[in-house]
């Protein structure tokens, strides 16, 4: 079933959130700053290497992640050249960036300092600065923006850098719409509409590339009419199953643009089989090792949390692979009897630092928010950190020591715990997670296929890794840096063969329970392609839901949808 409660308005009104901000701040005038900027880094992070490419370009319509940049890349400078034809006008600079801005300089004059990133608080926060007339020159001008580390967006760009005259009558806008509300074309003609408004002859640069960064089309289209629509049929060019990024840049008196994604027959994506011949033996051995370790379950009530919750709250401890202690937050309804249970598994590096949502939940449901090793309250013994080598990169050269062998067993042990509890209905145990948690969900549902009654995942990692590193190319660089950290203990090809053992796509066919997969088309962190690579291997009852305008960071409504589906599925077991 394909639906999207976010998209209730007429298709002609659908606008990517970035463009909405631009239009709302049009100030009845054009933006004279180009959308493509030069970018240069002052230092290199442990995640990426830029020594061979100190200067490059970046498009403010698109996320940092899609353009091979990362939040940990370090200090950088964005610069641009723009043309001013009318010095009599008063200009205002509008800025919204998902990073801290140390300074903005125009023609050597500092316009602003210390603009703090408010992306986490409000994606719509815009700073505006009136530019003194003596700062600007007729003709070419230079602007530089000095930033402290690019912020994390998860795929959706919220960057706005626009310089507009205070007064003017030139209104320009452009947007892309599609006749399919979730942007998923199954067998329909793949037609898109480009809506534009310009007061003079202009042209639009249309660029389409697939999720592997291959250019499909890059062309200029002349626009001659005001307030017009151009229909473009992409059926021939975008015929292959997959995902396509569409950008439209309007070049009129000023600059504006839009970006959207569309999917084409995603259930037909067929990835090359990379399952190791000894994959089952490898995980049978891991489970056997786990079974030899006494779980030593320990549980204690946390009164301070119980006072804030509508359920009793406990911290549970247990021994996992390698005799490492893992912990989790355990929420139990105050009603008697047996209850369905949901195992929540964490995203990468996240240890349920914020459990307010679970504290306020009053459903007749048990939840175990598991902190696998290296995460949250389970990071005391095993804690490789977020940077080098990181959890993912920990001993990546050794298939028997790589971190995810133990992490997947942590999840199995958590299922063991739930099955040991009298208050849990053992026939109604589900697992749920996103990002790394999505990968852990797939692995857990497969490794415990006889005990898991439902699973829901979104944006999984590590999943379909041989394609992941081609789509999110900084992953390949990160792996190489992790390997260098260990003195290049093996070759990169050998590393990828070890990744095949922990690739959660390889677990998908072993899942027996009903499955829900949710995905965001703008997700550049865990691209939707890899999620479907796993989904298409699942043989049990399944469904998916696409969020066409979301990135890796998704909202409360999304989580509610997943939990409601799990509750309904468990009730019907």
C-alpha cells in the first residue's frame, strides 16, 4: 500500500521546503546570487580526504551529503561572484545555513559575524542583513562565507543565501511537481511539470541524474511565457528501475531553483547477489557462542523515571557476546497480564539520550529500548567512539572481531530477555528501528525469525554496502581511512568481503514475519536504493511507504505511523 498523509493538497501546490522559503522571502524582487558556490576547506577531517581537491563547488539547492561533503569536514569557506547593475537599490542579504557561520564578507567588508546554526531548533530560521550601499560595486562583487563545520541535514537542504533589492517588481520563481503524490512511478508515463514565473525571457537548466550520480540529462530550456508550465516526459530517459534527482535552475534577471526526487519501479531493483557461501555458518557460530554465555539478567526499577512515566521504567542489564554487559530501558504497563512487546534498536552512535516520547506513551505495550555495545549506557567497556576507528570501522579487517558481529548478537540477547519475561506475550514480539537501527531490525528479524512477529525498519545501515559506497561516496573514503588507522592490515577488496558478512541485505530473505519499510527520497545518508535492495529480498508479507520530501531526519508523524502499524499487526497475530 502506497500512501502519504503529508501530501493532501493539490499536486500543483507541492513545493520542496527549500523553495517555499525562497518564495516566501522573494521581497518582490529577484535573487542576484548564483546557486552554485565555490567551496574550500582549511583542514581535513578523519572522515574525508580533500588533499587532491582543495577547491570545489557546491549547489545550495542540494544537501551537503549528496555532494560528497560531510558534517565533520571541518572549517570551510563558500565564495561567489555576483553582478550588481543598480547601485541605487538597497539590498538585503538573507541567510539560512545548517552550519555555524563565523563571518560573512562582501568586497572585504564584514557584514555579519557568529551566526549560530539553528537547524536543530527551527529549519525555517532566516537571518537578514541590510547591506550598506557603499559596500557594493557596480559590476562584479565577491562574497565569502566562513563556516565552522557543515551541519548534518540527512539529505534535505535548508540552505538559503539570497541577496535581493528591497524594492522591485521582478518576481521570479520555479517549482517542480509530479502527478504522483508520493513521486513513485510504477508503470505510468513519467511526466513532470515545471512551473515558472518570470517577467522576461529566461531559460531553465534542467539536470537529472540517478542515485549513482550518473547524469541522465543536462540541458537548457528557453522560457518565453510569464506564469507558465512546461510538461516534460521522462519515460524514455528514466526507464530503468531506481531513483532520480531532478533540479531546475531558473536563469532570468536573478537566480532561483527547485530540486525533487522521483522513484521508478523500485520493487524491480535487482542487486547482484553478494551473500557469502558460509554466511549461514558464520552466524550459526556467532549464535552458538552467544548461547554459551550466561545472560545473567539484572533488572532494577528507576523511580525518578517512573514518576515521569505512565508505565513502570526499569534499566535491564545482560551479558552478551564476549561477555560484554549491555543495557536498555524497559517500559512495562502498570496493568496486569501479558503484553505485546516492541524491541527498539538504536541508530548509529545514539543511546536513547532522549526517552521523553517513551515516557509519555500510555499504550498497552512493553518496550525495550536497547543500547547495543558502544551506545548510550552500554558504552563503558566497548567504546570505539564516533571518529576513528568508529563503531563501523572497529577491527574491520577481521570478520570475527568486527563490531557488528557482537552488535547483532546484542539484539539476539535482547530477544532472549523478552522471551524470559512473564509479562511479555511471547507470540507478539516486534522489532523496530531506523538508520543503523533499520539494519539491526533486519538482522534481528532474520536471526530470531521463529520469535519475531513483526518488524518495521526505515533507511537501513549497514545495507547493500557495495552500492552504498557508490551512492554515498564518502562511505568509501571513511572505510579507507578506517583501514589506514589499522595500518592497512588488509586490502580494501578484503574489507568489502568482510562487509558482506554484516550486510543486512543478506538477512532479508530469511525474515518470516510481516514487514513495514518506510523510506525518504531525499535521504542521502542511507539512500532509499539500499533499503529497497533489502526489501526486494523479503519473501514474507510486506508493504512500504514513501515520504517524497523527507531526508534521513524524519518527524514524529513518521514514528507514529510505524508504531500504529506495529500495534495493529501484533494485535492481529
